C-alpha cells in the first residue's frame, strides 16, 4: 500500500513560491522542501519575474495580491513567453465562485484558497509535477521524432545530390524560396511550413529513376516514351516518400508539384484551386529557379516571363508574389554596385540603376534613364498611391 502511494506522487521538481507574507512564504517553502522539491522564493511580483528568467522553474505558486506585479499579471506575462511549460498555481484569500473563475481565466492551471490545507497543496503539486514531467517527456519524444525526420530528409536529399549535383542544388534553392513564399501567403499557417519545406527539398526525387539522357533534353525534344517517363517523376517521387508514414503529407505535394493552374499539368491535370497551395508554391519556386539558373534569364527580364505564366501555369496571386521577390533580388544585387536613395533625395541628372516596376509587376521606368524633375514627380505620384517602393537605386558617380 505504501509503495503504491509513493508511485502516485509526482517526481521532485523546481518550484518558485511568490508571496509577500513572510510567514506564508516560510511555511510553504519549508513544507515543499520536506517533500523533496527544490524551492525558490520571491517576496513580490518583480522579484518573482526575475527568478523566472534566471531559474529552471517547473511549478510556480503565486499569491494573487502582491506589490508590483500581482499573480494574474505574472500569469498573463508568463503565458506570452515561448518557453518550456510552467504549471501555475494561484493562491488567494478570495474564495467566491466568481473569484475562482476569474483567477483560472488568467491562465493559471489551479487555484488554492487560503488558509492553505497542506494535504490539498501536496495533492495539487503532485498533479502539477506529473503534468510537467509528462510535458517534458513528450517534448523529448517530439525532438527525437523531429531529428529522425530531418535525418531521413537529409538522406533522401543526399541521394538526389549523388544522382545529380545540379539537381540537388536546384532542390535546395527551391525549398528556400518555397518557404519564403509560404511565409507570405495569406492561406498558409506556421504548422504547414515543415511539410512544404520537406516536399520542396524532395520534389524531384522521382527523377533518380529516369536516365540522364532524357533529363538532359528539353521537353520539346523528348519523344513520346521519353516524355511519358519524364512526366511520371512526380508520382514516382510521391511513392518513394510515402513509404515513410511521417512524410506522407509531403508526398501529396510532391505528386502535385507539376500540376498547372489551367489544368494542363501532370500527372493528373487538375486545375486551379484543386491543387494544394503548398504544391503551387513549390511549383512556382521550382519554375523561378529553373528560369534563373538553368535558363540563365537575367533578373531584370524575369518579371516579364513570370507575367506570361499568370493564369496559365501559376495563379495570379503567386505570380505577383514571385515578382515581388524578384524585385527584392534585383534591388539587393544592384545595391552592391549602386546607391540607394529615397524618392525625396532624387535630383535631376541622376541615372536609374535598375528598372522600376509597380508592385503588380507593371513597368514604370527603364534602367539607365536620366531623371528629370518631371520623372521624379511621376515616381513620387506612384509612391503616394502605393504602387511603388519609396526607395530606388541610382548609379554611383564615378
């Protein structure tokens, strides 16, 4: 019987007690120490907050009414932090139903009324200890699963790179851009980002089963059997990846990354919004990278090429996102050899170092244009209506 009771007790944890009453503080700390816990003490809310930042606290027992930060304010502030979960117990002499409900709504896990019954306190601390330790165990398992997940992805990525180093580089760049686009897309949440990153890294893994003699050809040069084999690589890649259960959500995006907005893609020819957004973003990132690195299309000419894909291969929204990304790339490239100026710093005689486009991708003014007062006024007008950035690049004076 005694053994069973010991097994039901929570394991020793680190506990912070915050109470401005020295008698209560000493009584609680002494009792909790006897039960095997490591105890930290604070006489007010500000001291408690500092202790929370310095020490590895598992359970926080805090008085509702204290000088400085009170128990509720501490609870609100603590819950806004990204940190390991801390089990919160609020103690108070306020014992009406409304008080208890109000206390629990502040983000605490439990509520104990004064005078404190030590048997009740021990039972509540044991509950907190079990929950905290379960949380820690779960987090360790999640970390292990995550590490195994990324080890598996690295293994597949290395397989692609061994097969074709250039293809491996393409997959890495596609993944980086797809994640950047996903951060900006209004319908993508943080929880979807790892799946998109994984699928983008592995989107062309199905090509490892296709002879390089076929892959080195342009699609227009492929004969029927070759084209059919090439177009099987999304489904082949999805089959490879779906053998691992944790990667199955990514496998769907891999299968769909060659579908087109107009429904003329492959392998299934599904149109528009039926294509998962993650697959659309991977497709867009892959096309952009191929144009830039494989097609050697200059950055300044990419917006025009991207506009040709709008409503055809890619959705207009995603094309606009790519153009915005392209303009930032152009800007960064030009900054290395030119000067960035605010519109109100422009003067007649300055020479533009890059094409200027509206945020929609529409052309405004050409590179190497010598600015006049009229053209400066035109740029300021476009800025006032929100069509262009407030900064441009001009040639450095030699």
